[in-house]
C-alpha cells in the first residue's frame, strides 16, 4: 500500500511560510520601534540637559493651583468636589505649553527637516514625540499631585485616579502631538494650537473630569465605567487617526 506523503509536505510548507512571515514582521518592526525609541530618547536627553519644557510646564501648573487655592476660599467639602476640574484645568494648560514647545524646538533648531529626511517611517516620529510629551506631562502630574493634596487637604493617591490621569494624558497628548505638527509651520503657532486643540479635546477632558470626580467622591464603578470607556475609545481612535494622517500632515 502506497504511503500518503501529501499531509507532511503541506504541513512543512505551512510551517516554513509562517516562519518567513514572522521573520519579515521582526525585520520590519524592529527598525520602526528603534526609530520611535530614538526620537523619544533624543527629546528626553535634550530636556534633561536644558530642563526647558518641564520647567515651564511645572511653573505654570504650580501657579494655576496656587491661584485657585487663594481664589476659592470654600469649605473643605466644596473644595473636594471641585478638585477634579481644577486638576484637569492645570494639566490641560501646562500640557498645551509643553506641546507647543516640543515641536517649536525642532522647527527653530532645524532638526525637523532632518527627522523628516531620515530613512524611516514618518509615523515613528509621531510616536516618539507622543512618548516624550506623555513623559513630560506625567512628570508634571507626579509633582503637582502631592502639592495639590497638601494645599487642598484632599487625598489624591487613588489607583483608579492614576489610571484616569494616564488615559486622559494619553488622549490629550495623542491629539496635541498631531495638531502641534500642523501648527508648527504657522507664524502664530502659539495661538493656533490651543484654538485647534481645545475643541477636539473636549470629549477626553469631560470624561477625565467626570471619571476623576467619581473616584474622588468614592462613587460606585457603574457610574465611573462609562467615562473610563469614553477615555479608552477616544485614545484608541485618535491614536489610530494620527497614525494614518501624520505622514500627510508633515508633508504639507
């Protein structure tokens, strides 16, 4: 009786094809990831030497919370209910300042053209900038939170609140990095970026304020979950949109 060798041959061919696809993915993904990390590391190293962006963001954020502290002479309960709004107003204005500077430094220093001429996918520039801007914003948030807790006598060290801050900052930076790349070519970029950014960022800011307020008031999860879901959906959608259109934005 003749032995059937068709199945082993097909299995071997299928296995070889899968191995080739995996090798191709690794060869494609590794340079892309390296480019992302290189752009992010360049920004972080430059900021470590100059301390220009984070310092400006931090001074602005502290000034905002000090002004609110003396302007809102309210009872502790009312202050606690306003904490989420004050926090996100602080993060928003400080984050906008950082987003403006991150791309303006590249443009003024002539580095933007070099990044665009690099032999890598241009979306790697976007994700590298996104990671560095997110790191700057979270650094400011990590310094602001304990100071805010002392001034307003509010306990902000809640794991759920930390998650909301991370998701909210990611969504804000995802949109802001794309729009700052558009506005950097304009002569009035400092004014243009907030005009473009704030209307688009309204959903993420509203969801972040509502979710933060829910965690600070110890609301049940069923009330917080819709706002956390909005943050997740916003982050995924706008990160994907920025990934698809960034190449066309910087080309223009």
